[in-house]
């Protein structure tokens, strides 16, 4: 007794969507063309902060 079409859809659709979200997240910086800065406290697209950190030599 195998799975019907609804069973396969219930398994495959969320799996495929999850995979696509992971790929999108992984390539988001290349897709948007924006540079981002990450440290222990922040994860942000903050252009002013990035420029400030570049001037201080931290980024």
C-alpha cells in the first residue's frame, strides 16, 4: 500500500519549498548585490555602519 498523490504532495511540497528558501538565503547577498557585516551582536544591511567600520579598519 503506497502513498497517493496527496501523500506525496504533503511530503514533497514543504521539502522543496524549504530547499528553495535555504538556497535563496545562501545567495541573498549575491542576489541583492549588498554587502553585509556580521558579528556576534548584529546581522544587518546597514550601509552607514559598514562605512564606519571600514574607516576604523574593522571590516
